[in-house]
C-alpha cells in the first residue's frame, strides 16, 4: 500500500486523501485509520467521520480526545459542510434539487428509502452532462446516514458508476472504481474558518478533460452553489 497523502495537520486534527477501495476500519488487513497512525508515528488517532470503502477523498481525523469531542458535537449539529462528486452512467429523473426520505435496511447490508419521512435522510444536488453517456453530480448531504448518497442517486434513476452494491453489477464491475469522491469540507473550529477542496486523483472518468473543465469552471467553490 502506498503512503496515504496527508493534506493538512495542526495540533488538533489532520486531513488525508483516502484512496478508493481502502477500508476505513481494519477488516481485511490494516484500515485507513491504522495506516495513517503508523505512517505518522502517532500514539492515538480518533475517527471523526467515515467514508465508504469505494469512496475517495477528504477525511478528517482527530489527534486529541478533546478535538474528537468537539468535532462530534459539530457533526451532530450539522456544522461541518461536506460536498461530494459523483458520476453516473444514467440520466437522473431530475437535474437538481433535493432527495428526502427515511432510510431502512435492505438485503445483505444494503439500504433503501422507505415510503415514510419521519426522520429523513436529506441530500441536495446539482448535475451536468459530461461526455457521452456520463452525468456529473455535485452533492451536499445535509444528514449523514450510511450509504446516503449512493441510495439517493439510485432513487432518482442515476446509480453511481462502479457502485457494485447499488448499480447494475455486471456494468459496475467493469469500472476501475466506484465514482464517489469527498470533494470539499468547510467548518469553523475554535474561532477559525477552515475550507478544503481536493479534486479526485484516480479513476479515468474523474480524470477526463470534460470532468476537470466542469470542476474548474462551475464547481470550484461548491459552497457558493447551495
């Protein structure tokens, strides 16, 4: 395994670029948290949020228990803005807007939307045409449920390319990766505002000129669009 890219650190927290395909927790071999801890020679490291195995991009880790507690309250109060990028090979039933609904367990570790909306998962998105047969998405989840973005895009007819759980499996397996990336974070911590944007570094569809043109011309400052 190559070194995990460290993007930022201070005395309280650090930010890394999680590779696609790497487990967050140690399951089959060392997970991301253990690898970063070993790589940086740290005695302790606290997970502050998590990313699915297929998802790449920005991930915060706490360096102290105090920081972990503060971030825990911030995430609970939805004070950490998160923005994601995704690519689908299907045209969505709507090009932008909101996707809301309660989520319930489905078969074999998957999730699905229920017909109710008592404690809904809430996702906001913009989308645009990319190359032939590709649709790009900029997504802001307003809640943090398991598989929320993946289920949300499937629900509007646009499952994420390469998502072997929620997209058509024979097509998904042909992709290099699952095309979901944690793109940007913005939050205030101890009186200082932090904002981070990190473009995807792996996956042919994410690396295409068309996708990069969209990022630089339209989605460079994602918080201005929501």
